C-alpha cells in the first residue's frame, strides 16, 4: 500500500496518490497530510476527500434560501391542499378523542379501524387514474355512511363495525387528498396546510391532556371535518390533478430520496413515541410548537427544508439521549415536550415530498411510494410495540441507537442529498411565482377590461410577469425570440403601455415579488 512519509512537498503527494481535483489538494494541505513524519494511507486519503465533500456540501446547503411567499396562495384552489389537512385531522382524532377502548377478541378496535383505512387507501391508490371522480364519490359515500352511526352509537361491536366502514371510506378519501396535495397544490398552499395540520393536531393532545372533553370534540368536530372533506374533494377537477406521464431514472432517484426522508421520520417516531410516557398536554404543546417552528424557519427566516431537517435530527438525538440518562423522573417533562417537538419531521416530510412529486412523479411512481410507506411504517410501529411489551428496558437504548444511526447517516449522506435532492430543479419552484396565479390575473384583467388578448399574448404576459426574459420565454413556448418580441409589442399596444414596469402595475403585481416567490 502506498503511503506518504517524511516529505513536505506536494510533488510526492501527487505521485503517490492520484489527485483529480483542486479541492482534494486543498483538503490535503488543510489536514497537513504531507507534514514530516505523518503517514497517510490511500484509503485514508479517499476518506479525507469524502469528508471534504461533506464539508463543501454542508456549506452550500447552510447558505441556501428559498424565498417562499404566501402571495402564491390561490384561495379558489385551496381545497386541493385543504382536503389533505381535513383527512389528516380526522384520522388523527382516532388516537385521542375518538379512541375506542374496546377489543374484539385480543385485537384492539382501533387496530381494526386502522387496518381498514390502510387497506382501502392502498386499493384506491392502485386503482387511481386520470378518471378518478367515481373513486372519490364512492369513498365519500362510504365515509359518511359509517361516520354518523359510529359517532352516536354506544361502545360495542356495532360501533366498531361502523368505525371500520367510516375509516375505510376515509382511506379512499385520504388517497385522493394525497394526489390533490401532490399534483394540484403549490408549495405555499402545502406549507399553510401542513402548518394548520400540525398545530391543530398538537392542540388535540394538549386539550385532552388538560382533561378538556365535550361533545364538540367527540361529535361536532368529526362531523365538520368529514363533511368538509367530502365537499372539498367533490370540487376536484380531473384536468387539474395532473402528474407527469413518464419519469426518468434521475427523476425517480430524487423522489426516492425524498421518500427516504419521510420513511426515516415515521420509523424513528414510532420508537420515540413508544418510549414516551403519559403527559399528553406536554406532548401536544411540543407538537403544536413544532408546526410554528416549521413555518417560521421557511417563511420568516427564509431558510430551506434542509435546515428544518437539521433541526429535526438534532431534536431526535437529544430526545433519545434523555431516555437513557439516570434520574428519569426528573427528565419526564423535557422528554415529553421534546417528543412532541421532534414531530416537526411530519410537516416537513409531507411538504418536501409533495414538492418533489409535483415536479417529477408520475401516478405509477406515486403508487410505488405509497406502497413503500405503508410497508415500512407499520413494520416500525409493530417492532416498537413488541419491544415495549417484551423488553421495555431495552427500548430507550434501541431508540438511541436508531436515532444516532439515522443522524450520522444524514450527515454522511450530505453530498448525495445536496446533489440529488436539495440542488435539483424542483427547488427552483420555491423561488418562482406560481404561473397559475399569474395566468388567473391576466385572464381576469382581460375579461373585465376587454383588452381582447389572444391566448398566446396572455401566455407571454404571464411569463413576463414571472420575470422571464425574452430568451426564457422563447424556450418555454418553443418559438423564436423575434416572435416573442412581436407578441410583446402587440400586448403593450392593446394594454396601452410602453414598458415592463407598466405591465406589472397594470396587473397589480410587484416587480420584486416575482423574483422571490415559490
């Protein structure tokens, strides 16, 4: 094996180990690998290059900013992301206010309810196509047929049966909502809906932990959520929930990377929550605060989703460390609070995966991702429950080992994550104005002011409002730059303006906001 020994110049370094990049040379100098008396093997040299890439990727990701803005929210289209929030909030009620303390044989009623939900969700996902309205109608009908008797029947087998029927319908509605969330909503709408989902779910646990239980939470709220979900999903339009037809290997890799982050969250959360004792109020408080932090990091601090993931992994490791420290009685309060706070992984994983799938995922790829998630998550939940039941003393140590492993894996995967996920084209969507917002502005202005714009002139106007150059517009519309100039001249003439600044003013769009929205 070649080594570097007692030589102070880079000449011998260059001859002994092949150096391909300036970055490697700089890193070799930084670690003083050629200093007199120090021996570095070839394997150590390659490892040094690997850690150099980690540092470089970490630095680039740390300085990343997304510029997401709430101006991209389309009030008339909020039902696409909103229905997913309603589905998640209704499903989450089964873990607190709608929890059934009843068994059929040795099987908990809530387990049967969950199995029905997952089974139908997978079935609807496998049947999903561009003609999805019949699937939504059937799922909505089943949900309402089961939900009303379930809410008003006393505990017993009939109540469990209707609960299973209702949650089977909910599984179908949740799949439809997932497709609308991924393929029809934009990033700003997804962020707001994930914020609401997280804060309200945390509120469930917090209020229940304080002993707040009344007919509103056990009957009225589930009915509102169920009816809202049914109404919002029946507003879906088949021509608006559109996925890409085919995906390339590189696109699939990006989607699977994002899916991997989501699986990591749900798998680790199963072990963390299994080791969390009573204290729903503290858990709920942390859960709700995680939603606020999620939105604050992205909106107020203008940081990227990668920064949220850093926060998640740090909380995860800190929470798992508390579980193995001596003096557990004194650590119960911070442990429960951190268990809730670490749930920040839920909104960021769904938000990130939705953004990735909007850009790259076909329906067939979405089906594969759904099946992967359904295979991994129940396996993690069952494993943690079995460990808690048969070897509870080992659960904190296993949880710590898993959390440390995924935390180290997150750091070591930084170069690959940067290359294949966090620097991919989909990240540009955070920094761009949603074109549907601009197209709607142009369409409405033309309709009310009677400018008589042609479809091509409307498209050019929307692209100009999105801060595209003539060359970019030509590439987008597959026309020449001279043709773009011709359409622009006709547009200006019909609008009675002479500059781009007047164009922005005409349609009520700030020229700076289109350069920073997503």
